[in-house]
C-alpha cells in the first residue's frame, strides 16, 4: 500500500515538473537542479554545519535524493581560501586513497527523516526564486535570438515619450529616438516593429523596438515581394530618413527578372503596400551597379546626370548636371543628395555644367527683353481710358459705350502679349541652336 502511494506521488511530482517546464518554457534539467538547490538549502537550515558544503542529487523517477558534503582537493594548507569548500590532499586521502589535487571528494550524509516548517519554507522560496530566474533567462535567450526580426505587437500604454508594446510573452518599448516623427500612436493599435536590441534588466529582458531602422524596409519588401523572399532579387543597401523618404538599391541574379519592376509590382501595388505600412513614407527604388560612377548616377534619380568623376583617394564623387536639373539633384533641403551619399557611401559634390560666355550673354539679353516686355504690358494695362467722343446735338457716340472701351483695351493687351510670346519663342530657338554660321566663321578666323 505504501509502495503504491509512493509511486502515485512520484508520478504526480513528475507531472508537476513537466507542467512547470511547459508553462515557463524552461528545460527539465533546470527544474531538477532547482529542486536540488532547494533540498540543500532546507538541510542547511535545520541540520547543516558551518564547515559543510552541502549538495544534493535528486532522482525524479523514484523521488529519492542523496545528500553530500563536497570539497575540492588542494595540495597544501596555505592554498585553502574557503575551508567549507576545500580540503588538503593529506586529509582527503584518509577518506579516498586514489584522490588527486583538483578533484572533488564527496562524503555521503544520511538524509534526515523530516524537515521543520522553516526549512520547508526556505525550500519553497528557493524553488520560486530559481524558477523565476530560469524563466527570465529563457525569455531573454528567446528574444536575443530574434534580434533583427520584424514582429507584430499591440500598443499597451504610452508613458511620456516612451511607447510600451505587448509582444505576447513580454513587453517591449519604443524609445523616442526610434519613433518616426509625425506618426500617431494610439493604445490598442496593432503595429509592426523591428527588434533592434535585447538586453538583460532587473525585472527581465528589456526589448528595444524600432520604427526607424533601415532594415525594417528590407524585411517589409521580403514580405511583399516573392522575388526578394526567394533571393532572386537582392536589396543591396538601404538609406532612410524616417517619415520622409527612403532609397533602396536592388540587384537581380536572374537577367530575365527586372529588379525594379519586381519591387514596384503591377500598378505599384507592392511598393504601395510597404509605403502604407510605414505611414506614407516615399520610397525610391534604383538599380545597384558595381561601377561606382554608374551607381552614383542611378542614386541621384530622378535627376539626370551628365558626368560623374570618381576620386578613390578621398572617396569623393564630383557630379555634373544640367543647370535646370541642379535643384532636382540636390533635393528639398539637400535630401536627395544626402540619401544618395548614404546609399552609395560616397561623398557627392553636385555642380552644374559650366556655361560658355556667349551663352551667358544671350541668356542675360533674353531675360532683359522679357522684363522689358512685361513692363510694356503692364503699362498698357494701367493706361487710363480715352475720353468719350462728343457730337453736337448728340450726347454720346453709339460705339463709345463703356463695354466697347473695355473690349478695345483687352484686345490691345492681347495683341501685345501675343507679340511678346512670339519674340520669346524665337529667342529661345536661337539660344538652343547656338551661335549662327556667321558668328562661327568669325570665331574660326580669329
């Protein structure tokens, strides 16, 4: 009867260990070591001596445990730093003749028949504390492996500038430095976040989340674009100014697959899905090139580049663009050239193509003529209306009504404007064609 009861208790105890392992995601060995530490603490509380180093061995199949006084063997007495854990070789040989320096000697102790209430409470505290520590460590290891992944969480609370996100097993947080300026965050909002760092804290793992990390763009494209997920299209580099604009450089391993077209998708469906996920941030997709000059030229899109001179010594690229493309190449507040520099890792100096002196003079003349024509048009508009013609015996001429005078004035303004537009077009054509044949011959003679 007693044997049957003992076997039932052993099965229940084993089931309890398995339940703890499943609920807390802890290894079975960790739980068994925790029980051994608790039994040792209970023995020390009631029966232990100051010079004993108590350790236990627990057998989960039988439910029995053994108690040992474990000591490390040292050569001489002067080497002893802790008499509770160390023993001199000469003393150790009295207990075991074959023992050597550095080995452990175990003296078995007969387990007591019963433990007191205080010892049982001590064992319980040790078990609870050790299991909590094991749970924290397991959780830390789980999320440490997930660094660099994109996860979905729910905003739990907002404290000041910090946003706390529920990740299921634990709670992560988004510091203000990892938040996108302009994004609105609300409690219970589902959010895709990037795990940028996992570190140990006093109350468990601290999971630092990000909405601004460049790698987030790569992962979003791998989720939306099958070619990127399969590895046919590779995202080589990403440059990002969170909330404003991003540039990505893509490359295809298959010559029949267009990397830009694959990322954009039909009618922009794929890239639009990524843009919606990052709250409307614009994305420029450019083709990666091995040649630095071509890569820099592509990176400055949508501006058209005339020439790129690469200086490998100082890692600087000097880029020439047409004067009308300069503002487009630089971008608003230098955004385009700044992102291109981040993407290519080159210092980029953008300058307009130098204009010849003759072209400068002609452009200046055209500007002056345009201004003069504007002034004449303005004068015509501002001219006072002519006095109404009077005829004896009649108060007014029929055609000299106010509406007739306004129509005459408008027709004059239209005629002047048409003439100015025609002259400007002719002048623009002359500038585009360049100097005439007579001027070229004169220059050659000189």
